[in-house]
């Protein structure tokens, strides 16, 4: 009798485990359907944002923070000019260089200290530039994928009406003439959680650009990656396509700047995004929610994709589960250097791309 009595709870546990597994699989399959038709992937919003860059008034915007996961100095040297000009125009209050040097991919150990010295020198050179470091949080593991201190900072250290702009350190070009309207849109669009710039060399946005006739087939075919996850795209793994898209962009810049808003329906690489202070605390909370339960949120990324929990949290989770609106603001164009997978296949890729943008920047000053 005691043996039979013990079997009942064991059977019950087994049934519960099987049911939990079925529910989890069903949830995963629903969230990881093959890439939907174009109109289901994103759509052009009917409401347009009317803004004249020359006459726009930022109104009640308090402070604008240009924040960077720093820092590879060879890329930041090109970005530096944009900080200075935007600060001089009164459009960026402070530049925050987060010392994530130790998290850099494809960065030799010998380059880490020179990179750290460079970002600290910039803080001494400019009074509007600050270097921030992450605290040693024992709950933050693995360190490579944990950016909780960054999101927590802006959730607790910003004021109402502030705008936070998160920029990758390998952002090599920004058409800053549209930056004021971008900030105004982020601030005034109260129903929008996250706003992305129109990124060059971003798998999802490249598909959007081609679908809208901006990128011709002669540059390459840019298919929509399953679930919006860039690593399922050919662009993510192709240094040839990355170079071609940058090369084409630099000779057709005006074609990329379009007065359109495109809603994000799935995941997106957050190379250049912004959000209002009214969402800052939620951004931090959502990041920690998905980070601390990342093995349960495997539906938003493959189990072996350890790099971008914040990306999965702030795009896939927000727009798929919370049903919040997130958009690509097509008027602000930002060129994102390369993905680590592209660089692994061609170690010289970024040097060639940086040279290309440096030549373009020099030519524009003549």
C-alpha cells in the first residue's frame, strides 16, 4: 500500500510535466512561425509626422542623452563629429560613453586598454561627455549579455521630458539634419514605446528598404529573416552584401531619407534607437524581466543566441507580447558598420568600410 500511495503523486507530477512541455512547445511554435507576408511583417503607418527640420521646436523636451556602448575608438572617431555638432546646435545635452570595452566582440586584448584610454580622454576634452561604468552586479551573469546597469541608470537618473538615444559604437554616419525631428517624434508620440532610426546594414530594415524600392536588386537580395532575427538572414553572414549596401548608400543618401513611419512587428537589431523618459523605467523593468527569465523566454531567440537579451526584450517581447507600438522613423538615417558574423568572414571588412566613410566625410567638408 505505501508503494502504491507513492506512485500517485509521481504520476501526477509526470502528467503536469508533460502538460507544461506541450504548452511551452505550443507557445514557441506560435511565436516562431515562418516569416510572414510583407504586409504582416511591417506596414506603413497612415499617420505621418509633420515636422520641418528648420523650424521645428522641441518644446518641452528637457535633456537629450546620446548614449553609446563604448568603445572601439577607430569607429567612435568618426562618430565624434556628430556629438560635437549636435551639442553645438543644442540638440544633445550630454554624451554618455559606457565603458563596455571588455564586452567588445572581435576586439584583441591588446586593444582594450587603448580603447579605454581614448574614451576617458574624450571625457576630459569635452565637458558634455561623460564616461559611465557598470557596477559589479553578481546577479548579472553571463557578463557578456548583461546590460542591466545601463537601462537601470536611465530608469532612475532621468527627468520627465528627457529623451534617451542608444547608439552602437560602430555607427559611422547620421544625417543629423533630421535629428531634431526624430527627437520631437520620440517625445511627442505618447503611444510609441521605442523608435528606431532607418539603419543601413540591418537585416530587417534592409528588407524594408528593398520592399520600398530604396535598395535595388543589383545591390543584393535582402529577404526578411524568420521572426525578425537577423542571424537568419543572408546579410547577417555576408561581408560582400554589407560592403555593397554601404557603398550604394554613400552614393544614394537622399533616396534613403523618406517621410515614412514603419511599424515593427517582431524583433529588430537595436543599432540606433530612442525612447522617452516616460518609458525609461519600463524599459529597465522589461529588460530585467526577460534577462532573469531568459531560459523561459527562449521563444524570442534560439537557446544558443546569447548576445542580445536586451534586444529580444525591447523588441520581440514588447511588440509581440505586450502589444506596444514600435516604429522605424525613416527620415533619420544611420549607417551601422558591421555584424560580428560579417567580420569573422572578412577580418578586413570594417577597415574598408571605415575608410569609405572617412573619405566621404572628408569630401563633404571641402
